[in-house]
C-alpha cells in the first residue's frame, strides 16, 4: 500500500476513535463503554494492519485483547484496562519482532511504546510531508482551486446578511452551541490524547533493535563470589533460617505459650512483610551467584545447599501467610490483604522456579518467561474475580453480629467497597435480629442502590456485573420482605463500641493491643459526634 494511502487510512481511523472516545467518555458515566472502545480499537488495528493477520503472536495477543475487552464490558476495572492495553500493544508490535525472545525485553518494548505516544505522530508527520512532496495527491491539488471561491462566498454572504434581514435572521437561527461545544478545550485535549494513543497502536514507532540476549557460554566471574564463599554463605544462611523457622514452628504453628510478656498477637501480626522481603533477597542471591555457566552453578554441593535454603524460604513464606491469616482473624479481610496473600504465593512460585532452573540448567530467558507467565495468569484471574465481593462476604460471614467469631462488622469499609458489598449486606440484613444493625445495613444497601441505579439506566455507565448484582439484590429483598427507600445523607463515624464489648472481642480473637477503628456506626451529617 503506498505510504500516503496507509497514512490516510490510519489517520481517519485514529481520528474516528478519538471522536468516539469524546462521545463515550466525556461528561458521562464510565462503564461497559470501556469495553466497547477497546473492541473498536482492536477492530481498527486488525483492519488497518494486515501484518497482524500473518504473525502468530499478534493473533494470540489480539484474541487475548478481545477477551479483556469482554471483561471490561462485564466489570470495568483499572487492572483489566492495563492488561487489555498490554495485549493490544503486543499485537501491534508483534509483526516487527522476530520471535518472542523473553518477557523482560518485551517489558522494555512496552515501556518504550508508552513513551512513543507523544513522539510517534510528530515523526510520522515529517514522513508524510516528505511523501507528499514526492508525489502530490490529486485531492491536495484541489485546495488552491477551491480556496478563492469559498473565501469570496463567505465575504459576500456576510455583506448580504447585513443588508437583508431575512438572511440575517436565518443565520442567527443556526445553532452555534454544537460548534462551541465541539471546540471546547477539554474536548480538544481529550481528542488529542486519544488520537495519540490510537496512533501509537496503528503506527507503532520503530526503535533501535535491542541487543540480542546472551545465551550459553561461561558466565563472567564476580568479585568475591567463589565456590568457597558461596558455600560458607549458604551454610550460614541455612542456619539462620533454621532458627527462624524453628521459632515459627514452635510458637506460630503449634500455638505453644510464648516467653515473657510477648503475646501471640504481637508474634503473629508482626513481620509478615519483612519475611517476604527476606525470601525475595534470598532469591536474588541465588540468581546472582548461581548464574548459568558459572563455577558455582556446576557445584553439586552448592546446588544441594541452595535447594535446602529454598525449601526453608518456602516454609518462611508459608509462615508469612499464616501470620496474615491470623491478622485477618483479628481484624477483617480486605482487598489489600487478599492481594498480599496472592503476592506471597507468587513469591513461592518464583522460588520453586529458581530451583527448577538450577537443576535443569535452564537459561535466564526461561526463568523470566515462566515468572511472567505465572504473574500474567494471576493478574488475569484477579481481573475476573471480584476481590471486593470476596472480602465483603468473608467479613459478613465471620462478623460477631452474624454469629461468627470475628470482630465487629466494619460497615464503613463495606461502604467503601461499593457495589461489591451489596449482596453480602442484603443477605445479612435479611437474617439479623438486631434492629439497630438492620437499620444501618438498610441505609448502606439503599445508598449503594441509589448510586447504582442512574448508572444502570444510562448505557454509558451500564455494566453487566452491576446489572446482575442489582437484579439479584432486588430478588433477595423480595424474598426477605425488605423494602427499598432512598437513603438520606449520612456518613460513617469512627466511634468505637463500648469498652467492655470491644475488650471481650479482642481477648477472644487475640487481636493486637491497639484496636482498629471499626467505623461501623453511621450518623447523620448534621449530628454532633458523641465523645
């Protein structure tokens, strides 16, 4: 395809997508429209770049991007947007990359792809200008032909409008509001940003090829890293880790009484994240000192010591997860704590993969790709699963008000979760006998439904998951005899429960000495908080 026609088609597609983005997103609710736009961008990419049809990795990436676009229609989220953008970028860059190489080099390419968004259009304008000079398009030759008639007609029309009231009245009746709105600074800024983003997909900027990855050969020696030093280090590290793991087994896992004034809450709820940092440092040490082809990597004694050390690190990760579970029992479950547990699981997978690479003699590219694949699979699952719903359901099920052994229900956090907490709140409201709790739950439920209803009635803010939640909540309310009413303005306060009730809860679940602010009492905005 000649350069000028290729540029014209992609320019029209990018401009059309920018106009569509203005129509979908500006001053509108954000909902399934994100998925619609992602599908439109994917269609433009496939239609304007035939090379994507012939490249296997581009085809796979395009299919994955379509899946994430469907996920955005079901439940829009920032994570799904990022993953969809990554898949689209791989589909756009794929035809220009021979093979797949490794995930690390692809990360560099994606970062450069981001920085090319403001640069690519400027470079392509210069290329288009040069192509136009070499072969002027017939359409451009019409510009000087029609310039004089158009400008002259505009001048005479202005004079006639001043001389003829009928023409002046007809011109005054023209609706200039649409023109003013279409040329507002905000719309122009959004148009330019979206146009640049779409142009980067349709015309990915060509960077200097990355240097080829090193494969095979003997790894260069590092100062201070020898078979003797690494062996002594692993012996010392194994001894230290054995001490820490023995203490965890004796007190954390078995529940034996702790010495002195140390409580189980102090022991269990402290150090989860430092222990994960320790495991990460251990993995980094193994990667640096046992590189493929090095003398240390060929020593069977060192590999055996590393295997023992990695096993101890896995026990350390398991202890960190147990500490987090105890923390959740003492407080409550949040999306951040779910993410922390997932991160700990990924650390454990990474340690196992390090051992596999060492014993099977795999290269760095294999290790990077294996870890990247595990991370992408986990992130993809997190974009599909509603972590907020998981946290809300667990807190409601284990709350003291619901007959569980957990802490008192933090309604303020459930309100922060938004629609994710709607169904657990309705379920608890329908079975609790506490009138005060029922009133607070009803207010939270009504507030969430009041916020969801205008979004669901506007197709811009509609999403399939919220539609299912809303209809399921209405069915549950009808079954339990709950009535819907508009929620009056209120806010959550940080007032604690009575001291005797809170202390009893802390003793039974062995919570930390500093009680968390429950924030589960909802007071009117006009009322003074009680002290």
